C-alpha cells in the first residue's frame, strides 16, 4: 500500500500505522477483523495496547469519513471496514 487510500473519487494520505491498520481491514472488507489482528499492526511499545488501538481507530475513522468509509466496532470481537450507508 502506497500510503494513499482511494475510494470512489476521493483520497486521503495515511500515516504508516494507519496504513497498516487499513491494509488489515481491507483484507476483510465488510467482514470482521479481530482486535488481535489489528493489535499486531501497532508499533511495539510498553503500555495499554487496547487503549492505543482504540485511539488509532478513532483517528482513522475521522480520516476516512470524507471518503464515504466507516469502521464499525463489534464489541469484544473486532472492527469492520465498509462503505457508509447512504
């Protein structure tokens, strides 16, 4: 992935961590991506990785919203990337 996410006629630039998260979510577009798989995309640091994932997903949601994409949370399971409802 080049660091630019394109959907329909729009695009956004992604950070390296956002790029890794989106790549994982795109592998299962419209399907569940487990939290464990997404946690592997985060840089290795000491601390609360669950909170770090929550923060990264929140920022990524804002970044991709203008494209017409959403990330849904399936509690205690993972996340799902797909198009926003019309």
